[in-house]
C-alpha cells in the first residue's frame, strides 16, 4: 500500500494517464512567484531564456532580467557582485555550462564569499537525450556539494521544483538547484511537505530503504510497488536536498531496514549515493547498492531509453534491492 500520508497523487501507478511536466517548468513558475514576492529577485541568463523557462520572468519583470550572452563565467561573477549589494540573483544556464563551465568562478566569487547567488543547472542528467554526452551533465551534484557553504537541491517533479525555487530564493545562502528538460511524472501535490534539508518518506517499509532524488524517484516508487508483490517491503525516501543531507532520517531508515539502495540520475561517484554512504559509514554502516551512471559518459538517444540502457530503470532498481536484501538473509 502507498503511504497516503505522503500526499502522493492518487493515480501514481497509472503510467498512461499520469501528468508529465518537465521540472524546468516548475522552476519557471516558482521564479515568477519569487519575483512577485520580492523585487530584489533578479535573473541573469546565458542566452537560453526560453529553454530554461526564465522567459516567463523576463516577460513579467523585464527590468530585472539581464541577458548575459554565452558568458557563464562572467555571469557568476556579476551575480556575486549583485548579491553583495542586496539583490537575490538567479544565474541560469544548462548544467553542462553552469556549474560545468564556470565552476571556478562559482567557487571563488560565490561559495567562498558566501554570496547568496542561486545557481540553476537546467537540462541535467542523461534525460537530455539526443543532445548527447557533451550536454548530459552527470557530474554537477559532485561539483556543487563539495563546495563549502553551497546548498544542493534536486527536485523530484515539477511541483516540488516550484516549491524548491521559492525556498532557495529566500534562504540567504549560496544554492544550487538541478533541473531536467524532458517531461517527467508529476507524483507529488501542492500539499506534499517540502523543506530544504528535510527528506520525505514517500512509502514506508521494513526490508530495504530506497533513497532517491530527482525524476528517478518515480521509478523507485514503481519498483517498490512491484517488489511488494514479491514480499519485499521497501521504504522510499525523497532525499531532495543532497546538502545539507537529512542524516537523521537516513540513519533511522538504515536502522529499520538494514540495507539501502541509492537512486539518482548522476554519476554514482560524488552524488547522493556517496553522500548517503559517507553518512552511514560514520553512524550506522549497512549494505548499500548504487543506481546511477556507472563511471561512464552518456550518449545520444531517447531520454527514457537511455535511463533504461544505463541501468536506472525500474528493473535495475528491483535487482539492486534484491541484491542487498539477499545479503541480509
């Protein structure tokens, strides 16, 4: 049974009729909402306004929108200066370029100086699809979470992306939010709780804890429901905040289940899975398997076919769960 207290949509497993919306759309709506709330919110874009959905903000607040051109390094440093003079700047590009290209400028002018700039990495993950390996940024979580002072958030769907955008807008911290291009399942609701640094238990269970983030969390929920028919009871945790990690929830899940599987559309090195392993190795070591990109680059293809081919589909999650479950026997 699904945990109804988690406020998931009622038709979660109706794969044909479930609403499909890109997480970038939720960000675009949240950005306009933040702009309406506070005139200090400004947007700097690297010549990708429509595909990153900041054109909605541009249309409503043209005086607070700055088109920087293809100059991501300059965009980061300009935003740092604006933040130090009281603005709330969002710098927006594809994740392959920001933080992929301007990582040094983010480190030196934003993280180091604790400037509350909001770094927005769109089109992240292999679900960018046909754009291929150069644009499939699958190292960005690692780049951002290693930087002191940086908050890292990976929303699971468009509804959560809107909430996350509002949350980081007013946290007075350097923050990174990771977004996708492809339409993905909307399985949370406006009533689903969201708090930066606080993971949500979407499904309770006692055999294996699946800890995920981003759009692959939907695959984790489907896998958990299918595994229930095989008498394997999975907890599913939405760890939308990679940093600061909700260590309390993760440790409690490990104690209850005795085994964990991490799920993310990112390299298995340096991302959510690594953060979970670091937490548990210090506090409560248990067997862990990693669903993610296995130390390789992506390739051009259909977004969801790539997710399957690279071992991040429902079947792969089920196999990982069974592997750690067998170790407990």
